[in-house]
C-alpha cells in the first residue's frame, strides 16, 4: 500500500534541490511536477499537495510567501510571474495562468509555434495576503487579487479584484464584503509562535 502514499519531501530533502530560496517547514508532495526551480522562492510553513504542476520558465518568477497552501491538482503557470502573499491559498484544481495565447485568430497559438508568429499575453498575477481561491477557479494573466479577498469555486477571474471582498461567477463579481476577523486571528497566531519559540529557546539554554 506504500505506493499509494508517496508522502512529502521534507525541509532536508528540499534544501539542496535547486530552488532560488527555500524556508523552514516546507512540505511538497512527491507527486508534484515542478519545472524551473531556480526561479522559485518559497518562504516558511508552506504546503504543496499532490499532482500539482508548477512551471516557471524563461524570465518568470514564483514567489510563495509564508503560511501558503496549494492544494492538489492545481496548475501554477508562472512564466509571467506569480506572487502568493502570506496566508493565501488555492483550493483543489485551481489554475493560475500568467501567460496566454491570443484566441482572436489574429495570431498563431500553442508552444510548438515560434514566438514571432504569436501574440502572447504575459503578465504577472498577484494574490494578496489572506486571499483564498475556491476549487476549479481560473485566474488569467495580469490579475491582482486584493488583500483578504476570496473567490468562490468554479469562478473565472479576468480582471483585478479589490480588497476584502467575496467574489463569485464567470466572470467573477463582488457579492459582498469579507470579514476582517482574520487579521485579529493572525495577530494571535503570530504571538503564539513567538511565545513557543521563546519557550523553546529558554528550555534549551
């Protein structure tokens, strides 16, 4: 039964893997497919679940903040650059496209065709702090999702979204404001971490 539970690479496994930078307490499922390690920075307390594909080629970048979760079967296409703010996350099957072909018919498409025949849209995606994106949603190039906003499942985000809103639909529209109680909980969480770290330091000295 072991083959059905491949497990996660640990911090020790990842420190010499070739990432641009890697923090502490990072877990990446061994079934993930990651291309372009030298362009990827990962902070602390991050988990990336199984069968997720991450591509970060050419001049692209992927900057993953602390306490970020990327669920299973996601696609993070970071050729145009993608930034995950602290405490952000994407649910099962979310797709982030920082580059896209021109679908108008005025240029050719797909990666087998040289760039001079295509009109690619290549723009960075930014997920603000405390953003959460629901299952099977799609984020297109150039989108910035403001701090604290959430996007409901199966939404299509074609334009940037303001802070602290709940959005849903295709295209995604603001449904209502989102509570900022998260910020109080974040402060409590960080204080607990500082206390635990101080306690461990005192105990070891």
